[in-house]
C-alpha cells in the first residue's frame, strides 16, 4: 500500500475514481482520509487500504487535464444558439414495443449535451496537438479519429442556428 497519505495527494478509489486527499487521521493501516472526488462532486471518508496513490505520470496527466478545464471555463466561449424552430421543443424517444414507456427530453437539454460533446472534442484535439510525447504520425492518426467522430455527429447539425457551429467531418477521399 505504501506510506501514509498527506493532504493534497492524488489517489484512486475503485468506486469513486480519482480524488484529492483533503484531511487525514491516524497512521499506517488505521489511517483514514477525507477525499474529494470531483467526478462525483463527493467527499468521502475512506480507509487507506482502499486508496492507491497515483503515479507521477498519472498525477501530471491529471493536473494537465485539470488546467485545461480551468482554462476552458475562464475562456469566453461564444454562445451557441439553438435553431429557432426547436426552441421549447422536446426530444421524444419512443420504443417499438407499445407496452414500454416513451422518454421525453427538453430539446435545450439535449442540445446542451451535444454542444458539450463538441467542446470536449475540441479540447481533446488541442491536447493531442500539444502533446510532447506523441510523434507527428501519432498526432495525425489520432486527428483522423477525431475527424471521423465529428462526421458521425453531423446528423445533429439540424439543431444549430448558425452553420459555423456545425460539426464537420472528413470531406471526400
């Protein structure tokens, strides 16, 4: 298991994922840690035996992603507008079997999720391009996958008000 954990250590929990130690009590096998898990927005009091310390490489990668997210939040992103004909609408998912219940989602909620996917893809592209450990060939190969993902999402372009906000995939071969 390793030594005692300290406030600020990055750890991984099997159920909650990656978290940061906020406080500790006890020592050795009896150490208990208050850990904040941002993915779940949850703080849990966990025994040392249930936590694994992140490697130096994993900690560095985690901090890079955290910094990128902070920069994105601080950056003024242009407002993405929903096409007027969809405003106030709903997405209705209707199963083929009549005895099963339909699911209705406000179109604004669905649109927000689509925009978040697009924004996260853009961040991933930036991370790929800036990554020092990847060769140019690796970067090109990963970019091709991102482009194909954009192409798979072009169906949702009908939701956007402005064409410059559209998903654009690979154009011809």
